C-alpha cells in the first residue's frame, strides 16, 4: 500500500472522528499526527512542528481575551451597541459579519480575523437573542473570501508569487488579484446571506468562552472602571499581537 493511500485513509478516518466526536477533538488531532509518524509518512520530530507557531499563541491568547470579555460583562455592552446598528435580524447580523470579516482578512491573516472577531460576533448574536452558530460560520467564510482580495490576504498567495518569480514568470502585483477577490467576496456574501444561511440548521452551539459566569455584572450593575481598563488594555495588546504575528510576516514575505 502506497503512502498516499495510507495518508488518505488516515485523513478520512480523522474527518469521521471529527464529525462523530467520540472523544475530544484535540485527542483526535494529536492521535492523527502520531499515526502519520508511526506509518512513516512524516518523521517523529515533525509531529508537533505545527504547534510551534505564532498562530497557536495567538489563538490561545484570544480565547483568554474572549472569556475575559464575557466574564467582565464587556461583551454585553458591545453586543447591545452592535445590535442597535444591525437590528435583531439574523440576516443583517450575518451580512455585517461577512462584510467586516472580508475587509479585515484582505490585509490580515484569516485565522487572526476569525479569532479576534469570534467573541464580538457571539456577543452580538446573544444580545439579539439568536444562536451564534450561523453567524460564526459566516465569519469563517468571510475571512476566507477576503483572503483573495490582496496578495497578503493569505500566506499562500505570497508563497505562490515567490515561486512564480523564481520560475521566471511575471509575478502578481499587490492588487493584481483584487478584481477576482472582490467578485468572490460579493458573490459569496450574497449567496450566504440570502440562500446559504437557510440551508444550515441552527445547532444552538455556544462557544466555551461565552459560557463563563458573569461575576462583575448582574442585573443592572455595570462593570467597574478597573475591569474596563484591564480588559481594554488586554484587548489592545491582543490586537498588537495579531498585527505582529499575522500581518507583518505576510507583508515582509511579499
């Protein structure tokens, strides 16, 4: 049996376990990496190479920030303000999420955009009284669509451009793919807002960071000034980290 066949079998089994979820997803992910090494497809030293990246640190840090925002009650304030703009319509919330995520991911890493916006989108949905699962999925799609707008939207764009230059092919300019990317964003946004969201069931999924107990805001009690300052400083730091870890490397590579 060839290594390609073995790799496809492991991949299919991993996807099935992700969907079925008989045990935590992290166990499946790490187990699949170990199986790849055990079958000789990758080396043992490469098992955890993917975890040694700034993206993992960014994801972990943003999850802490998201949980802190919910715990301090800041997200309730943000959600109420955002719902005043979008209204409580699921369609409007999904449309706003798609537009903003497309715009941000055109110059930032799509993973960074998804991680940074997930708490805000969740808070907006909770304030509107709707399940956040569809809006979070629209955030995922919007971040992917926006990656095609500029050359630094997705790391693979800059990589492909470098390969083209090495092969003697005229490389793309910074905005060469923008017309195509804008078209993808417009068509994708319209489809998901008008048709796609109706085909997806509401799973009632609530992210773990949104399930935290709110100890600083109960009833009409507002978050204290101290908590607002602390969370604001942490939020600014997270934005700085997202910029350093996602935007600068792609611009430097370009």
